[in-house]
């Protein structure tokens, strides 16, 4: 088995200071473009990649994951660099959020670093190419050898211009167009950056959404992504409906709108992620595991291997990273998977 030597933290000591001197969204766009190019060069992917370890294998909602660490939705919104994520050591990747209609998202600037707290605030607003364009491009890749051998999840959300009362049909349009692409699907009803979206977590709206998708679903695992700001009654309502409509699991959690833990001058409209989200996300995980048997993908505030271990110890079947990857780079992927390897020895 080949493993990457992390003794020289190249990203943190050399590359990160350069990148963090630039606009956060510009850096993100350059990173995606670079990884997309890399994804088209097989011999470079082979240099980058390391062999898997069968001891990591686990089956969750009917899919085999070579390891339980995934890239969270929001990083590769349009699915531009799927082979590269596998080569970097991720056990699965979730693309999106994808909407039925392509959209540019909210005005810039819309991504902000809080370096001293290892946190990000974003108000991107589901900027993506749209379900049709993404389905055509990934449909062509799906039949080629370059398609990754790790599960690919598809995170879908509501188009901004679509009124809330038509949300279910809008989600369904994306699901039907992308159903042949994804290995599992996630209904994002919890982003704080699309006006009114979080209201879909309430009352009859979420029942209508679950019913619409599951009526058309031909067997793909369907999950729901929830906010960390739900009170216990709201969370229990969603869990009950997830059971009723036979959802495969829960992604917990999205970013938080609670910014009380960060300095006043750093606060911005948008969702807060990273280290300040750790406690909220972990608390939601504990609640779900206490009140439901649904599998959980835990995400939010996982910044090191100990954080990942804490989620697994709390019952998470899988974990995802985003902001931790921004601050720690590929080294974090190595540290988490290496900790799993040592645990299996």
C-alpha cells in the first residue's frame, strides 16, 4: 500500500500563506480549475493517488464506501473534478448544491475567512450551472474509465426564482434529470443563503417534498440535509417524516446563522462553518442518534482527526469535511484516513 508522507506539511507551510493572501472565492475557483485539469491527466492522478485499504470499507444505505471520509457539498458544485477527489483519498464526494435552473448566486464578495478561528462565512447562494448542463457533462463522463470508483452523491436545492409553494416540483425536476448520475441524493433544505429555503424544514412543506421525490424515486438512497439551528421539536418532526417516507439517512449539518461566538466586526450575512460549528453539529448528531436509527453523515467543524473520531464515536456512519480542507489542505485527508488505518491494526 502506498501512503503519502505528511512530514513536510507543504500546504500549510508554503502554499496556504500565499492562497490566504488572495480573495477566498478566487482561490476556490483556481483550485477547482486546477483539479479539473488534473482530472483529465491519468498519469498525474496515479502519482497523486494512494492505494486503498480494504479495512476501511463500509456499507451504508446499500452503497460501498472505500473509506468513510467524504468531501462535503459546496466545494465542487458542478462536479468538475471528480477523479481528483478520489485520487486525494476521499472515500466519497458530494457535488452541488445543484438547482433545476442555472444561477449565478448572490453578489460578491460572498466568502469571508476568519483565520484566527479557522472559520468561513459564505453567502454564495447556490451558484451552479443547472441540472441540465451538469447532467449532460457528467452523463458523458459516467460511461468512461475516468469516472471515480467512489460513491458520488448529488445535493439538490431550490432555484432562487421559484416560489416556495412550487419547491417540490423544482426539486423533482433536478432529481429526474440527475437520477442516472448520482449514487445517492441529498435534499438541501437548510442553506441560509436562499431566501425562505429553511421554511421547507417546517410543517407540510417538507412532507410534500419527501412525497414528491420518493414517488418518482426508482431506488436511489435519498437523504435530507438539515440546519444546526433546529430546536428539538423541529428536528424530531423531520426525523419522523424521514422514517415515514423511508429516507436513507440524514446529512447533519449545514452552516449556522448563529454568529455569536465570533467577534462583532467579523460577522457577515451568511452561513458560518468551521471550528465554531463543531459543538452545534455534534449536538445535532447526538440528538439524531438518540431518537432515530437513520444513518448519519456528520459534517460541520471537523478540523482534525480527533474531531472525526469524535463523530464516529458518537455514531456517525460517515463524515464529510469542507472548511477543514480549506484550512488544512490534503494533509487533513491523510490524517483522518491514517487514524482509521491505525485503529484497524
